[in-house]
C-alpha cells in the first residue's frame, strides 16, 4: 500500500470521466451524456433523458437533441446513480480520477445527486478522499506564460494527442487522460504521488482564480471567480 501511495501518479491506476450537459451553469445544468474511460477496458457510456428540454445551443455542441434523449436515454436518476457508483468504485481501488475542468463536471454531478435525492460521490466514499488530476490546472501551472487557448482540443494539439471527436464524452475523457499523462511526462516536477498533486492543484487553481478575477475587475468591479477545486461547495438552490 505504501508503494502505491508513494509512486508517481501517472504510473498507477487511472480513470477518466467526462460529461456533456444542457448548459454552463453548474447549479442548473443537467447531464445528457457521460463516459468513464479506464485503460484496458471498454469505455462506459451513458445517455440520459435529463427531464428538461435540451437547448439548441447545447445540442449543437454535443449533438444530442431533446427528442433523441427522450427516446433513447435512461431516466436521469438511474444514470446519475450509476455514474456515482462507478466513480466511487474507481476511487475505492485507488484510481486517480482525471477530469478536465473538474470544478464543472464534478459540481454538476454533485448537484444532479441533490436534485434526485441521491447520495453524492462524497457521501458514497465515506471519508475516503478522491485524488483528482485536472489537465487544465496542470497546464496552467506548468506552462503559465504560454499564449493561446487551453481548451481540451488545443491542449491535445499542443501535447501531440490524437483527438477526433470533440464533445463526445468518451473521446473527451480519453483525450483528457492522454493529455494529463503527456503533461506529466514533459514536466517531471509533476511526477509526484497523487495525494501531493491533488493538494498542489487546490492551491494552483485558487491562485489562477484570484489572478483572473483581478484582471476581470479592471472592467467589472463585481466580477468573481470561484476559488474552489475540484468541487464547488453546495450553497443550496438547485433547480
């Protein structure tokens, strides 16, 4: 057990999660598609009927219409429950969870659990802390001054990762995993145990958020960027 805990995170068990949703607000977005990718296994894919209309702009991104989701998707509560169970199983086996822009995907999942009166991922872990690796946070910290986009497709191109189907949940999850590993291989200072890297990312994200908020406030004094990582704490009001 000690050897696993002290090994560089990218050489251990990895699992990558991604979801596509109805919108960008973590408190109101509903999961439409999701995927769990684990090296050496077939990806697990989910299609949910989110219970609301899928806005045209969201459907244009991930390709799933309201009609398709209603006809072919499983009830949202069943999908959310299964996602959480499988992620909890991965954490229980000490897999590192790789999630691009984790505060979005994990917070949406948390709010979906509360919406459907289901135990959250944290509830199911019963005190065991998941170790999360976020390629976006890693790239911002390791290559702070590089110009250009840090969206997943841009990161994939920059780190030489094949990525053909952007916004397909399984393709996004696989690309996030591959990008994260490439970042670790390039920046050897990131080759640390998962617990250490997780703790660093909490600090790195908070620093980035504070800096970005300061930049935005030059034009908008009320601008606010949440410092929380990898989940935005629940403050009530899920709809």
